[in-house]
């Protein structure tokens, strides 16, 4: 069975991308299955101390089909042969054990037969006496009648295993550097208009939310290089930002202004953040880090979120369209004559709108209004 449109480079690239984003692991495993010619795949992160799985990713199998796979497989008759084969050495179940003996095992009777699997191709990335990966690729009885050895599937996997093992080591190393937000946590941070960056003690970016990514791509306020880590608009500001980051990583938070190409500077606030390993131990790449929050004038004053803020003011406080527009301009610090000029209205009309706005929003000063608008601006439209 030739590779199904997925090249070796595609497979390796997929696993390196999954090293940085664990959510891509299932897709990477699917690419490997197509390249090798498998109908199902199971990726088990092993817990050597407990002789069980620390995490399982399966493709081509429904959750109810997994059943007792981990328990039966770990204690099954194939494990001694896998250990003897060594790391990054693919081997089929036919070579690990005589077929008749394998078919009498609890693993075969309790899992292989019920799921209609005809052959398995197994490999590990390291000794099973240490935390590693146990990879199983399978062909079902409903698929090709050829074995992995007959069509070279085992040889294709053998060429890839050293690369996949290196990608897995990178995945584990990144997992020890910091607990990266995922799922609802990442979605919540990405919804913020304030840029949020997690940095290590050497001011290199570990994670950044969507707002921070936009700032980095714009290149006016923040930048990053592989050698220096995060940077600012000028060498002087970069040096000051690095001092701020080092102080925060050492346990002393702080703040500074950053030139970002607007009339007013951006505000950067750094707070200490200890980078925790997945197992509770300190990471290899530094024991402390920091969180950096950057608010730009565009974010504080509305910018691209202007229409979203108008809609929110109208929904929350029953403002009219004109009142919502006046409220945004007043919150920016504009005086009534300037607001009147911007909106093409008489100053007396603007004063009337301001009176209605203050009444509906239960505020008494421009500062109180600005605080409400600021909190509206924290979430993207």
C-alpha cells in the first residue's frame, strides 16, 4: 500500500507543529496513518511509575471502542517483545509473538478481536522503564489484506521514527517550560484587547494571546528575535523593557511606557509568574518567568472596537446611537466643543446628550464614564 498522498516531510512537519500545539497531535497521527497505510492509530504517553497511560490520543477509533485497551495492552503478551526490540524500532505483532499464542491472550480476546483488527505495528520512542510514547498503528479486517511488511508500511515508519522521537522530545521540553493556555483559557485570553505575553527569565516569549500577536506583527510597539527575545521600538526602550522583565522574573513587578506610533504611549505592566513544569517540578529553561500586559491607546480608546462599544453601550444602558458616540468621545477626554465639532452638532446639543448619558449610566464625572468604557474595551467585539 503506497503512501496515501502524505509525504514524509508532511508527517514530520505535522509532529513538530504538534510539539508546539498539543491540539494538533490527532491530525499529525492521522497523517502518519495515511503515510504508513493504517486504519487506526493510538498514541499513548506512558507513565512508567504507574505502568499505565498519562494520556491517550486515538484516531480511527471511537471512544467506546477503546475500552480496556490501556490496561490490557500494558499487561499483555506483546510488552516484553516491545522492550526487547528497543527504541524507534517498529515491529509487528506477528513478529513479537506466535500468532496462535497471541490469539489466546486476554488482549487479543478482549480488545483486538472485538474491534476487528487484523494486525498491529508497534514502536516506542524510549525504554518503557521511563516515561515515553507507545505508538500503535493498526489495520482492520475490513481494510487491505496485505501486512505492513508486505507493502513496506513498517519500513516507512522506521524511516520516520527518529524524526518523530525528536519532535516528541521537543514537545516534552516545551510542556515543562510553562503550562500553555488551551481550550476555554486560551479562548478567553484571545478575546481580550489587552496584549498578554508569558515570558521566561531571558525575556523570550513562551506564549502570547491574539492581541499580542497583532502587536508583534505590526512591529511598531513590540518585536521579537530569537537572540534577544522581546524588543521595543528603540534600543533604549528595548533595554528598559529587558530590565523590567528581569525585575519581574526576580519577583519585582513594574511598569513602563512604550512608544507605539500613536499620539500617546502604550502602557506595559509586568508581574512575576513562576513557570511550572507539568509534573510540578521547575522547568529546565529557567525557574521563573513573568506575565507582560500591554495596553495601547488604540485599545484604550476604542480603535477597531468602536462599533462594538457603541453596540454594548446601547444594549447595557439604553443609549441612543448619538449618545453612545458622544460617550466614547467624552471618555477619551475630549471637551464638549471638540465633541461637537467631531460630530457636527451644536455644543448645547452635546451638553444635553451628556446629561442624558450620565443619568442613564449612573455616573457623575468624566472619569467614572471613562472607567466604564475602559472595561467595555477589554473584550474584543
